[in-house]
């Protein structure tokens, strides 16, 4: 259930660190606090990059940023922010903070927890995922939404019934829809939940991994398939015992714009006393069981996707391994290597950093 042990996996790729940039904590841009950057994507229409911010409208309204920077064999250049816009509800207003959420309103008018944003290769619109909410008084479904480039609401894509939040089933709190990517030249939308659904078995521990779900759907909405993704066990026990420990899928990225079966998956872990561990795997859905209509993955009998370790950020010589959550492909280098760009979410905390990382992948 835990998948390939990281130490034994070998993708056949060579990955090396090109460099990193740190965005100053507390940076103010256009009246907003820059931080909480939980995804990055390249926009070929502008040659710039788009970041989503996971501020739940607590500091300023839920929003995204555009920025420009160079990427060379020496790493990424300084990050210059060029714009920011709020994500808007169907009525044109901004999303409310959780404290002002109104449960009587439609799902697409309630509080959001933004996680990943991708530029639609067909239209240039923004598709974005958000985690919703599960607590004693509030149930908000996760969602996949389309927005215009100025943040205006376009539509909700349907999500599978098993990813909707009910008191007894569905995603766990804060382990919901995070990963999002296009595949098959933009004809497919692929999303991932961060952790196992309640009905799919226990969350990962140091003793065992877990099975998460990846969902494939047409860009027009129809859900086509789900696959089981074998999440690794938690990499260390918290110190002192009883401390916080979590692991999960924070980003998914098509390995090739044409191939609809191969992806990169980022597993992001944090353990009190041990810090962060970020690993990126290459996966292939070919031959995996379609579990869309399987009520629970805990019963066994399903074949998960194949996975191989691409890299562990802790082995690359970074200044620190922070809460890295997003990834996108950057330009090719003169020697033919692809660049892979990563961004960390500093949680608006003074002890964390917003870290832009550039890797070369052969």
C-alpha cells in the first residue's frame, strides 16, 4: 500500500539543482501581502508565471499573482510581481473569510481554500482547485473552477460524488483537492486529493502509507476515471511524541503535454522535530484499475498507478527545504535539459520562506 520505497526507486532521470530565489516575507504588492503561494504555472501568452495564494480571504480576498523572472543554467532570476487579482464569485463579489461564511448560500458562493491554478492551453483562462471545509459546524465541498484572466467566475466543473464532503464520508479536513493539471493537449483535466478519503482507509503513518485518488475528466466536465495513488508512509515520528505529522499529494503535473498517462506527483510531508520532506515521483496510470465506481479502496483488489522516485529535495543542496507545494515546467536549457520550477507556501509565517527553486531534469 505504501508504493515503491523511495530508496529503491529509480526513474532513470538525472535531476540537479540550478538555483533558488527567496521572496521577502511580508512583501506588500498592490495593497496585498505576498505569501501563501501554493502553486505556480507558466503562461505562454505573456511569458510570465501565475501563482495562486491560499489566503482564505483572512488577510485580503482570495487571489492570484502574476510575476516574471528569468530561468537560465544559473537558476532563476529575481522575482518581479506584475499583477494581482481577486478570484470572484458568480455574482462578481470576492469570497468571504471563513468567519463570515454563509451556509445557506450555494456551494460556489461560500468560503474557499485555493490550492492550485493552471493556465488553460486552449483559452488562456485559469482553472483552479480549492479544498472546501470540514468542521463541526461547516461543510463546504471542494471544487474545480474556471475563471477569466481577470478573476471573473466562469463555471464549476463537476467533481465525483465520492469527493464531496458529508459527515460520514469524503475527504478529510485539509486533505482535499490540491493537485490540478491539464493533459492530452488540454483535452483532459486531472486532479488529485491530498490524502485518502474517509471511506478509503486510514491516513498515512510511519507504519503504512495510504491510497489517494487521482481523477481524470474531460475539460468539458465529464468524469472519466479515477486511479489509486500509493502515498508513502510518514517519513519520521514526531518529537516529542504526539506532535504534528502529515503527508500528502500537494501538486500534480503532466509529464508531457501529449501523453495522457504520465505525470509528476509531489508528496509534501512535515513532521514536528524533523522538518519538511519533499519528494517528486513520476507515475504512469497505464494498466491501473479504474476505481471511479469502487466504494472503498480499503477492501483491496485494486492495482494502483506505477510510481518511481524522480527526486528528493533534501538531497539537492538547497539552503532549506521549506513547505514546497507547487511545480511547473520552465524553459529548456541549451543542452536539452528541461527546467522544473517549484514554489513554497510560507503560510504567512515569519519562520518560513517563499522559496522559488529551479531544477534541471535530463
